[in-house]
């Protein structure tokens, strides 16, 4: 059973439709019991990091997500804001602590690097796959995905980075830390490449 976390911050129906296309049944839920009994979990997200963490804590989903990821080792996929929430913190709407499942903070694009490009970063862009990216198994090393974001993950330890993207500067497009996955791009909006990636997530 795949549970898509319903916490008021995601375009969850497009993700659900993508899995449905693959023949995968999903449940939209904010019930910790259902989440703890799931085989796989997807954390979507669009909007404010601060508000997202407020919503997760209000429903006690922050502790549930940590339990499934760390103790139960359930495969967990964070998408866009959902990926950022897996990190340590964000400066969006003021400093806010994240779930801390990976030691990567989130910050806005560097204004100097993005002087001649538009923020937010919206549309298809090329992702460069690293060697440790199971989600990209069967895809080419350079592959296009759909993005829409103004903030990005920063990292000093690149050992968990599975792909990068360039938009004024190089940023983390995805990561994998054991059973914990994150994509800054939206697989559910990335046509065949995104569907292929979601299929790989189901096979991990």
C-alpha cells in the first residue's frame, strides 16, 4: 500500500493519477496508523516551508514520518517542498527547522547567480544523474524533469546527492539516503521520465 501524505500542502491528486497510470493503488491519508502500516510513503508539497511544518506538527505527522523512515525503514519519497522538508531547516518565511532526515539545509537561490534568470524556477530543465541514483535506473545520464521552486537544498557532503541541475548555479535535484528519497522536481508532471522514476521507486 502506498500512502500519499495529505497535510494540506500538496497537489496530491496529480501524484495519485500518476501512480494510477502505473497501476499502483494509493491512499490519501493523514492518519498515523495508516502511514505506519504502509509499504511506501510519498510526501508531496507546494507552498511555504514554515506552514508545511506547522501542519505536520499539528497532526503529529512529523514524528510519524521519522518513525517510518528511521525505525521501520519504509521507502519514503519527498517531492518538491516535500523533499525540502526532509532536510534540517529552511530560511523561507524565516528560519524553520525541518524533519532532519538528511543533513541538508534549504535556502533561496543566490541573487547574484540568478541575476539574469527568473525566480521561481519553473519548467523543464536537464538533470545530471550521479552514479548512486536508483530512481534513475534505466534513464540516460542527462534527462529532463519539470521544476517549480524558489528555494533549493544546500549540501557540503555530496555523498547522498543522486542528481544535480543548473539554473544560474548548480543545485541538488535529488538525493537518496538509504530508504529516504527526495526530488526537487515533480515526477508526476514530468511525463514519461517522471513515470519511469516513480516505477523505479516502486521497485526499490
